[in-house]
């Protein structure tokens, strides 16, 4: 956010100053939508803590001062919504766990769901991950928390041995039940898609972990090459190489099972 | 690969440039991911229109990507909230 726009948005949030410019209106909406908050290092007032809405020292509102912090604002309630411990907590009292782990819960949950394909198991898996992260936070150097947490999650997942078996999708009764919900003349296509989906999941499950994980991160979770590279701690080129080879294996599997036409015959 | 494609492009005018199936196969996934540069995108798109073999290959990859993307769903808000509270309890 531009510093002037941020300052105007803060002025509206804290003092009710009128807002006309669309950019400021948008900034206000984004600030109010932010669920993460923490005490400002200079004023102690709750401010958005996420990168997207972060308020730097230079862009803080002009009415702020170290000696006279602003009156309690909407950020107090935002902080409570986010589960913060209160507006008077000093920034230095935020534990590394709160600082590095809690903001990644949503991403962890998404990745856990892609691993388990089950909401309840995913929630259990992330809970295990949080416990392990809490136990190991003293050994964490503070760099790349998402990569660190995803490694913990992946290891926790391996130890749990509770993945849903994709063979259930091949159960004729299940298939028939899902087929019956497919509408109209596209039933054949729906059946092919269902078979393709089941075959893909089975093939994905048989990929070795480096290949499977990069497919899950990029193609299922929608991470970019660079984000996946950061998470895995490998160069983006390695992510691309693994991804392309993994997809080629999935394609070969579909060829072998007749679910995709062979293009090189 | 990009150098190879550029060599092909420089030999002939862009509107008449063609790339063979092997070259397209090597950049096909970049193209489908939207990661190829503009020149490569133009060349590959033209080739896929003309070549049945590569067109089928591209279609298979598109189906794979679409099928995998169907598994992408936002986590339930209740789960996020419960886990955040659990994390705060731990902290």
C-alpha cells in the first residue's frame, strides 16, 4: 500500500475522517478485512501484522506518537477476533511460535487436506504438526517458516499411516452412486472423468515423495513454481523438472489404462 | 530450449516459423502453465492447432491439470478457527 493511502486509511479507521478516494476506500476495506494483528512496535496499538496489510513505521498515521498512543480502535476487536492476547502485549512478548507458526495454519490445513483428502484427518494432522512445531520451535532459526512447517507436516503425515485409500473410489457401489448424480447426456463423460480422477489419484499416490509433493503443491494447491521451490528448499528449475516428469508419469498411466488417447502411435 | 526455438525463429519470418513436435514437447508444459515467453507461446499455439499428435498430448495434460485442480478447496473456516485457538493454547 502507498504510504499516503495507508495514512489516510488509518485516519479513517482511527478518527473517522471522511474518505473519498477509491484507493483509500479500498485500503480501508483491506485493513478491516485483515484477521492478523499484533502490537505496533512503537505505539503498542494493534496493527495488521500480515505482509499484505503490514503498516511500516514510515506509513503510520501522522497522529501517532510514542508518548501518546492513539485511543483503542477497531484493531482491538480485530486482534481479539484473530485470537491475539490483547492490545497491551509488547511486540517482544510475541513468542516465535505465535510469530512464525500461527499465520501458516491455513496453508498447513490446505496442504494437509491435499495429503489426506479428508477434513477431519487434515485437522488432526495439522494439530499434530502444531504440537511438533511447538516442541521444536527452539531449534528453528526463523527462516522460511512455511518450508519448515510443511516438512514437519509431511513427516507427521508419514507417521500417522492414516491416508484415505483411493481404492474406495473404485468401489462399484460408490461409483454407481456418484454416477447417478451426474446429469443428462453427459453421463459417459462424467463416468470417464470419474475414472480419470480415480486413476490420477491412484497414480499420484504411487509417485515418489519428491514428485508427488510438487504436484500437490503446484497443481492441487495452486502454488507457483517459486513458492513450491521455497517450500521444498530446492531451486525453481528443480520444481519444474520434477513437476514435468511427474505429470508425464501421470499421463503415461492414463495412456496405459486407456483413459487418454495415445498421441505417439 | 529457448535458444533452439529462437534459432528456428530467426531462420524464417515468425508468421511462417514452425517447430517440430520434439521441440514443442519440451516446452509444452511451460506453455500450458503460462510460463512460456510470448514468442514460444505463439509458436506452440500455432503448432498445436495444426498437429493432431501434439494437440492430443496438450489435451491430456490439460485434463490432468483440471482434474488435479478440482481437489483444491479452501479449508473450512471452523477448522482454521479451532486450530488457531489450539495454537494459541499451546503458545
